[in-house]
């Protein structure tokens, strides 16, 4: 038996050596475009850890997922982390916790949640999934986050929560949002899916809300392939979230002994205390997470360097474009680099985007744009603070280019030259 175990260990060591060798070669490959929107954040460490899980044959949610939950919660500075299979379901679980009949002041069908008009579908659709109605706020023209000056204008007797979105890594003014929420007794859910490691002062984004969500999709600051996280300091929310994540049963809950005592006639392995889903992560995702998190700070620094470099060299084109604002007293986490073409510019957003794409710089629209304009919204009920002029402008005139951890000055200089070549036609 000892010999058998030794042989298995030797085989695994050979596999690990081969994985290291493979990624050494992989890292020498040239990308298909000069400046891709996304580049993988993982390497041999994550793959070896994932293979270790595969070889043990224990691949469902387990110790590695639990370690990542603890590590990420500690990084942000909150008590509890709940790892799920995507950022989308992180929002779904967070909102489902707040609609649970087991909590005070629960969100009921037909009640309202205030959020940003410029966002992604995974912020909006979970609001409908719990039977609530979104109320859209226009964007701050400089940061593209929700305009906090409009929040109190839309609060009604149906308003139950505010869901700020830290778009493209730009922190919302959480101190003012919390002031408003406390005054009107509203829940706060921070959507931090694009803002890993962003800060207001010394406090991490994701530590302000009653519930806070993150995404670890392939294109984000760190990746668990797919994956998401809910963070909270509220232990009751955390326990409900554990049930919601896995079928509504009690297995992972810390209070399961007291629940079993109250329900002695049920097999505790199949004791359902809450409605639920099945949105658990796998150990493969946990394996990625525990190696990705220690790399995050360096990734953020590289993204910041790139954003500041681009700002410095594109400043001269402010006559034609809005470039990102550097926000005082915060650390932006730079998910992407936004460019919004001004109305009076002698070219369109599409012309600029086409030039960049033709020269190897990938672009995308700014998230879902003004989400009210998406076709699906004609079928759904919502309110809006006004005609959303800033969100409209962003929707029709904004693009972003990727920021990632492999950017170097020589690449950024080439990017700037591509911009210069375009603007030379208009100067």
C-alpha cells in the first residue's frame, strides 16, 4: 500500500513538472492581437491545484472553496464569505437573502430597488427574479456610477434597497449612500463585480453594504473561470445564504444542531429549512481562487499604471473625448479604460472603435449601456429618475478598452500611437 501511494505521488510530481514546462512555453506565445481585451490571469499554480483536486476525485464544493471564502473575506475586511458559481448568482443569492421571510424588513414582490441605469444584465435581472422592481438612476457624467444626487428624488414608500454598481472599478460614494440608506431604513447591496480591491480611503469596496457581491469570471481582475462571492458581516444573512446556495437544506449551516433539535423526525441530511437553488462552486474554482487572490494587488497596480499612462497621453484629445476621471481619496480598480466621444466631435464612436479594432486594439461598449434601452425592458416594469441623459450619452458614444496584468510601457506606447494616428486626421 505504501509503495502504491509512493507511485501515485511520483506520477503527480511528473504531471506538475509537465504543467510547469507547458506554461513556460505558453508564456512565450504571442497574442493574436496587439492589445486584447482580456488575457488569462492564471498559470501553472492554479492548474496544478485544480489537477490535484481532480486526482483526489473530490471535486464538488469542499475545503478549497472554504479556504477561498475565508481568504477573500479577510482581504476585503468582512466576517463572512459565501462562494457561488458565478457573479450573476452572487447577485441572485444576495437579493434572495433580502427577500427571505425569515429576515426583518424583507423585500416583497412589487417593492423597489434603486440601481444604476448603466450596468450589466446581472444587476438588473436578479431584481426581477425576486419579484421586485428596479428604479434606475442616471449616471454621474464623470465616473459613470449612479448619480447620488438623484437617489432621494426617487425614494417612495415602496423603496426597500439601494444597489450601487462600482462600474469599471470606479467606487460609488458609499458614505453618502449609507447616510441615505440609514435615514430611510434601506438595505444596501454593493455590486462590486468590476471593482476587486477598490477602496474609499483605507476601507475596501465590498465592506460597506449589508451584502456585497463579486464576480470571478474569466475577464475579471482575478478569475476562478466562473465564480462569484457574497460578503456580509451579518451572520443571519450568511446562514440563510448557505441554505439558498444549496437546495435550501441545512448541511453547511453553523446553526444546524438547533434546527435538527426542532425537527427531530427528519433525516438531517435531507432537512430543508428554506427555499433554495443549486449554485455551488466546485473545488476546481476554489483551487484557482486560493492562488489568484495573492496576485490581486500586483494586478491592480499594473492596471493603475496603464490607466494613468493612457490618461497622460490622451489628455490632449479632451476636445473630442471624455477620458476617465481620477477620483480623489479613493483607489480605483480599473476594470477597463473608458472613452466617451463628445457630441461635438467630428467623428463617431463607431469610427473610433473601428480604427482601434483594425489596428489590434479590442473594444467593447460600456456594459449594457443605458439598460432601459435594451429591448427586453419593453416587456418589464421599471421606473427611472428622469430621461437618463448621461446614461444615453454613454450608451451611444462610449467604449472601453481592456486593462490587464500583462501591460507594459512598450505595448502602451504602441496603443497611444494608434490613437495618435486616428486623431491626426482631426487636428
